[in-house]
């Protein structure tokens, strides 16, 4: 009966799909081959808890904190989880997770002031880049061929590139676009450009990050 049940999904090699709980009290595993769906883990109440689902090489899954106090690493096979990071008290802190080439995970800031990098080996969370207090800045990210991450602008006037090596964040593009909730996620195209799906914007766009 939750309003916004899940926010993010990822598929294992065996075809099962993990759904990240937003308003739902527990994650769900969907097996389309066996035609089953089951809840896992302990119940956790609250609205808009987590956002995104990134599958690690270990088979574990990282979801970013939205209204939840901390981000989380799900160990589905062992039916356990690990909460990581410190809460800044904000609602809708992050919207999206991106697996980096080194196995770490970048979490995309919405109301959080900066993007962060999660290291699943030592459970550290490292914010980086300049502080930006704009509300609901970005929604989703796209890993670029050079290892940087393009953050999709929701309320921010322009998209931004987060560099996990130099720990910098830079807005890109020569078009400044006003409005709230403009785009929601992006996809890397074969030619290296990025497609942004429209949310409240009048149309979708294709941009170059080079």
C-alpha cells in the first residue's frame, strides 16, 4: 500500500532483479524465470528511504540514502546489511548511484551539498567538490568512458561532471536552463553522447560531455 514503493533496481547474472525500497518497508527480489517475488530483510519504515541500486563485483548492492539517515550495502545472499556514512539530517539527500572503475560507488547529490564516494571494502564515505546548497540539484548519473560521472540536472541549471580521481565537480554546457525536476536519469549512447530522459522538461535532450 506504499505510495512510492521502489526507487532503483539491478539484475544479477542469474536473471533475478533487486528492487530498492523507497516507501516499501523491505527490498524485493523478483525472479521472472520462476515467476516469484519475495521480500527480504527486516522491515524499515519511513518514506523515500533509499535511491538507486548498484551491483558490486561481490554481488552485494549499494543504495544511497534519500530520507534514510545512512546509505546501505545489502548482502542479499547472507540476508544482512551494513549502513554507512553520517547523516546530515536532510531529506532526499541523494538520487542515484554509479559504479566506478575501481569498484567504489559515487552517490549523486540531490539536497546533499556534495557528491560522495562509497568504498565498500572499508565502508568509508568521502564527500568531495565545492558545497552547493541548491535543492534537488541532480537526479541520476552516467559513467563516462574516461571514468568521470555525468550528473543529470534536475533543478540545477546545467549538468555537472564529477571526477572521482581529481575530486572535482564542474558544470558543463553552454545552455542554462531554469525549472524544477527537468530530467530524470541518463544513458550513454554508442557514439559517446548522453541521452537525458525528460521529467518536467518539455523534451528529452542529447548532450556531449567532451
